[in-house]
C-alpha cells in the first residue's frame, strides 16, 4: 500500500511540475497581450502594427521552439530539454520585464516563445509517461487546469494591483519570472521518464519491446500511414480551435479597449468571472477523460464553443458579446480545445515520436496563429464582423474534425502503431492498444 501511495505521489509531483509548462505558456501569452497591448503601449508609443508584430513574433517563435524542442526531447530525453527551455524562458521574461524600448521587447518575445514552445510537448509527454495506467488522460487534462490557473493569476494581478503604465507590466512579468525560477529548481529533483528511457535503450540496441517497433524511432514514420492521419487530424483540430483562443488570449485587451471602449482593469475583472466555473468543469472532465463518456463531454464542449463565437459574429463586438464569448468559450474549453488535443496527442503516437508529433502540430498551429496575429489588430479595427465570422467558421471546422475524424483514427486498424496502453476509450471503439 505504501508503495502504491509513493507511486501516486510521484505521478502527481511529475504532473504538477511538468504541467507548469502550461501555466507559464498561458501566463506569457496573456501577460504579453496585457502588458504590450495595454500597459506598455502608451509609454513606449507602440502602434497597432508594432503590437501585432511583437505578439505575432512571440507565437512564431513558439512554433520554432515546439518543432525543434519536441524532436530533441524524443532523442535526448524529457528532463534535459525542459530544464534548458525553462532557463531560456527566465531570460526572456527578464528581458520583457526590463524593456525600455522595442528592441528588448522583440528579444524577449522571441526568447519566451522559443522556450515555451520547446517545453510544452516534452513536459506533456513526461506527465503522460509517468502516470499510472487508467490515469494518463487525467494527468494530461490536469495540465490544462494549470493553463487556466496561469490565466487566472495574470488576470487577478492586473485587475487588483491598481498600478498603471510601465510599472503594471513589469509587475506582471516579475510574477512569471519568480514562478519560472521556483519551478526550475523543483524540476531538477525529477527523474527521467522511465518509459522514454526503456524505449531509448531498446532503440539503441536495435531490439523491439512488445508492440513497439524500432522503426518508430525514425521521424519519417511520422509522415506515413497510420501516424500521418493522426498528425493531420490533431494538427488541423488544434490549429482551427486555437485561432479563436489565441485571439482572446493575445488580443482580448486590445479588442475590449478599441472595439468596446472599455478599460483594461474592467476587462481583466470580467474575464475572471467565468474562470471558477471553468475550473470546476475541468475537474469534472478529469474524472471522465479516461472513460468512454469522454466523447459526449467533448461534443457538449464543442457546441458551447460554436455558440460562444456565434455571438460576436452575428451581433457584433460589443461589451456584452465580448464578455459572453469569454465566459461561454471558457466553459466549452474545459471539455474540448487544448485539453482534449493534448490527450489525443499522447494516445495516438508511439513513445519515441510522441513529443516530435506534438512539436510538429504545435509548431503548425502557432505558426498559423502567429501569421494571423500580424493582421489581427488592423482586421479588428477595419472589419470586425468579418474577423469574428472567420473565427466562427474555424470553430465549426474544429468541431467536425473532433467529432467525425478523430474517432475514426481509433476505429481503423493501425498495425504496428503503439498508443497509450489499455485506453478504455479506444477499447470501446474496437481497437485494442499496447
């Protein structure tokens, strides 16, 4: 019994410290949006074009970090990469905190973008691999709870600290710097993923372990069936869903102040209203994500997301519709969006390609979001209804992919494709796993 308790404690410790990548990811994106688009904009005379380029560049840097970090994590280990990435993150946040002009802002957004991009796929793989059977989805969804916690922390600080101008932005970045350093020190106490280490030893010895074939250590297998279908489905789902979430995360303050003529503090306070509900809903989803009921919950979440984005698209961007899209999409994201994408990404790829696959889909998604961010401020100011209509269409596309395509990946025979062991959701569709 004591051994089981020790294993459970180690799993949760790993899940928390690995999942803090999601906290720091969300924290960096939301803080950059609030600080650069709000607190720093006036004192540093940042125009819409500069704000768009800074936030877009951060997202593009994330894409590059994910692409290379995921592959390096599969080749050299989870622990090495998430340690180095968190060190780079701390440097980037320090640059943003100390910035007195655009030069350091550009350097800071590149450093933080690359760091969180490299950290996230590797950390998620570690949390999944160290989780006990029957709890792997739970541990991955828990990282989504920490993503939400990062948003809550930043919004709470910006809502109630009562500081404006450059000082307000510096306080928000200081919060992230402190958290990053603490997490870095605690991560040094973690061991390497036992599952990755075993797969690496098998690969190095040119042997096979159960259903895991040595061919799955080679990146070209990621672009052949059946892994290619999983890569396309998860990548397209994440990209179409993320454009809406990224717009709210990076440009929510900009949209609120420019389209609805609201104040930064009021936006942050209103954003906090739905977060407790989203948090409780996320806890509920943690209880069902490793069961066959997960598909029904995902369908409900997708319906909420479509409804949320329909409001500003049909009624226009007002204070009411912007608050509504935040609250309703926040609830829908508890059962769909980022969390379920992360779960699928663990289940559908073998150990030595798991972080690589996530890195590719994250890179694709953030590259699309980064390019969109370059035009978002200008599009919002000139053609707001069109922008929200496009986001609604993308949310509908994501729902179709998640409801109709991803389940077929589980049903189709995938000879030699190892996935999460004993996954009850896949088993109910007729596909036995490892």
